[in-house]
C-alpha cells in the first residue's frame, strides 16, 4: 500500500517530525493492528524527486527545506508509531530510478538509511517519447541497471521493483515486456518482486498507455511472466 502525506502549505517532513500527523498515523496503525492482516506500506516514496512535498528536491517558495535528516527522522517516527500499536505491517524504502531536476548526485547523498525497513524498492518507467522531457526510449535493463547497482551497494535488504512499465510511443511494447521479464530474471538476482503500473492516464497533456491495451500486449506480458517464473526461484 502506498501511503502519502500532503499539506496545503509546503514541505511535510517538518510537520511529521513535529507530530502534526501523529493522530492520523496512530489511528491507521490501530486499525491495522485490529484488522490483523499483514501487509506492506510504502510511504514518503520517490524521496529523491521534486514532485512530492516530502521529497528532498521539492522546492517551496524557491527553497529546498526537506533534508536527509528530516527524512530519516520522519521514517523513524512513522515506523515507531506502527510498532507501538502492534500493527502487523512491513515497510519499504522507495527511491526513484532518476533524481528529480536531473540532479547528478549519487543516491548515497539522498539515502536516509534503512532502520526499520524490510525491503528497498525502485521505481523505473520507460516514458518513451510521451513527454517533452522523455524524448527517448530505453529497455528495462537500460533504465534499471544503474539505479539497481547503486541501491545494491547501499543495502543488504531485498530489492523490489516498486513500479515499472512502458508506453508504446516509438516502442515495440510486446518486445519490451518480454525483454523486461527476461532481464529481471537474468540480470538482477537481488530482485524478489515486481509491480507493473497498468493504468492509462494523461500526463502533461499526453495519454500514457501503461495498460495492456490489446491481445498482443496481453500475450507478451503473460509469456514474459511465465518465462521469468521458470528461471527464478521466487
């Protein structure tokens, strides 16, 4: 489950640290404890971006107010509340495959640590000519290899693919899907789970066709998945 924190007036990390979200967190944690069903929470996700108010490159009134220390403290506070409530949840740390604003710094400069985490997940899309800033198409391997290597060097936790997919613009989507599953199985041995984003949506005025939109795409997805399943041990 992806869980977000939003505010009408700027960055949210200081508000989390100051306890302004404590009641909301505590109420949800108690509900989870009472429900008794184990599940995963991914929160403060894609923290190396600039598009969410908890992200380290998020600008408010022209300044970057969120810090790595704030991010670590916020994670610790959220996780501690869930543990205090006895909620049967596990937490994922999620980083985007590319830093926001094309920031060239390594992931280590954004890394909040993994205390209390149970897995690290990477978001990696092929936007394939769908927006002005994505006038190129990459295979899954080309888009995932560098962030995977960085994350693998930073943690011993299991690695998940938080979200992936491709649009079809100037891209053979069935071939991309088959190659994606094969690459996951062969090239990324520490990956233990993958989630595809399968919802068509308008982004920057352009329809991004993430879903499986015809029989050929569905067939490629199923065949790719079965190939991955045969090769891997998950």
